[in-house]
């Protein structure tokens, strides 16, 4: 983990991780390669593809758990600017914001 990661609020680290083009490209390639394929292969021992969970990789880059990453992603997409400003100033936690019913229309 990056030693400087704690210097930035969680939502800022997640927003930055979401902008990483390399992981976005890998995720798109895996998605395109597997669209329409069955969930399992004919042989249980033969995997369809090497499984890399992009969300977990991005969470690792951001220095947070995959659950916190998922919450912060929702906040980044749906929260108003005032709430995001409070998050950047560490006045409120990502978890507290996701508990607000107005965040999920």
C-alpha cells in the first residue's frame, strides 16, 4: 500500500483510482471477451479466463477495502457537491453518507 494514502480522504483516493485508464481497459477487455459465454466451462477444472477482480484491484490501489470502495463509488456517482466537499474535508465518513436515504433514488 502507498505510504501517503492516508493523507488523502477515502473518497478522493477512490475517485482517483476510478480514473486509472489501465485498469479500465483491462476490465473492458475481460468483459468483451466473456460476453455471451456460459458462467462455467464444460470441465470444472478448466477456468474460462484468469480471474482478476477489477474492483478489488482498484480498492487495493486506493488503499481501502472492496466494500468501502463500492460505497465511495456510489457516493462519487450520486452525492451532491456539498456532501463531496464534506467528505474531502473529513467532516463525514463514506459509510455515514451511504446511510442517507436520499443518496439512493
